[in-house]
C-alpha cells in the first residue's frame, strides 16, 4: 500500500512542475541571501576597521606629549 501511495504522490505532472518552480525560486532566494550576507560582512569589516582606527587616533591624542 505504501508503494501505491508514493506512486500516487508523484504521478501528477502539475505537482512536479510546481516543485521544480518552487525549487528554482528557493535557490534564487538563497543566492540573494548569500550575496547580502557577503555584502554585509564586508561592510561590517570596513566599519570595524574604521572604528579601530578612530580608537587608535583618540588614544594617541590622550598620550602625553
């Protein structure tokens, strides 16, 4: 009976087409999110470096001359 049910689930061509379309949409969304993650990581690194430079500048201004 399980074989009959599984065969029935995959016999509808509309289901297969819908799954292919959804899979493509999800893959595209994953790619978008990966690109966003990389962009945000680069931006975060740049901000952290700028903050570190600012901290060094402030600390050097506080050192006795």
